C-alpha cells in the first residue's frame, strides 16, 4: 500500500489533512471506516488527508461528529473556518464558530447596520469601498460578502436563536450606497423586527451620556448558557469567555436596552426615515 508522507507544516490545509489521518489512525480506523462515519467515500477521505482536496464545512462537521469533538475548542469546523476565512479580521473566524451555535445573540452597533442584518447590496457597497481605499483586495471583498451570506444562512434553523439588536441612531441615518440601497436596507430592518425571535431597538441620540457603549459589541449565549463577548478594534477581534469581564458587559447591554426606544417606536422611526430615501 502506498502511504504518502504528509507535511502538516506546509499549509493550513495540509495540517487539517494530517490531523484527520492522525485521529483516524489513533482510533484504529481505515479510511473506509471513517468514510462510513462521515458519509464520504474513502477516496474523498484520502484526498483530504493528503491535501489534494479542500475540506468543506459539511465535511468538517461530519468529521467532528465522527471523532466526538463537536463541543471542544479544537474542532475541525474551527480549523476549516481558519482556512476559509484567512483573509478576515484576526479573531473573527473563532467568533463565527460560536455565532453559529448560539441560542441568543445580543448586538450593539454604531455607524453601520450590523452584518447579520445587512442586505447583499449594502454589504457589497461596504466591501467595495474598502477595495477603493486600498484596504483590501477585490478577492477579500468577495470573501467578506460570501462569509456574511453564510453567517446569515446559519441563523435560519428549525429552532432559530433569539436576536436582540440595539442600533445607535447613526446606523440608520448614515447613507450607504445611495437612496435605493438604503431604502431596501431600512425595509430589511422592518422585516427583521416582525420576526417572532427578534427584538430591534434604536438607541436615539437624545439618550446622550446614558449610552453605555462607545464601541460595537456582541454577546453570545451558548447552548450551555455560558456567555461570551466579542469586540473588534481596527485590526483584530477579541473573544472573551471570562465571566468576570463578560457579565459587566451584559449588564451594560441591559442598561442600554432600558433607555433605548421600544421596538414599536424604533420601527416608527425607521418608517419615517424611509420616506426620505424613496
């Protein structure tokens, strides 16, 4: 039997394949055994192990299930996201892995509509703007838009998570992409507010110093009811799992909700603003 020697240090994809082989052999499985457990052919397993075929999200999740490592911090899904999203902000792929499993999401954004609520046209305008500024290449812009679509699709499940979204008033007043793009984006917010698993609130300018955050923040409640916090700087994202630092952020989020507009008043503000964009 021809056994190809692997070079896991040569690339993230090679490291992924080498780890698949290592865990398979540690379990005493042949490629055929893992193939049955994942629903793929032994030829496919071999191609992934040797780096000839790029792993997919579905394959990564099936491998996690086969090896029983779905709830660990070192899943194949996480490794796949690091390969797939290598052009994105540092720390973001790890966040996305948690986002897809969260049972509750709490978002606060300033200046722009958060990604999970963006229309494709709005997202494309922002990505293309970064290309025009020379901040990213066109390929990276395409990657950002594609990843955003995947994130949005991951929240459409039989048991969708609760989404609590508080937007600074600047999010709906900042024009992005012209009247047509903004009108469609504001309509998307109204549709979002009508869903049974969502709460949309606007934090108006008038709350002044009672605004509890000066930067965007995301809080995720995971299936085990633990809460993680994600925040970004200009150059990297940071995922915080320590309850001593996460719980004060959660408290501040609730305080912000208390002074923000109700969902009914928030939707009324958005409808009024739409009149000026159509």
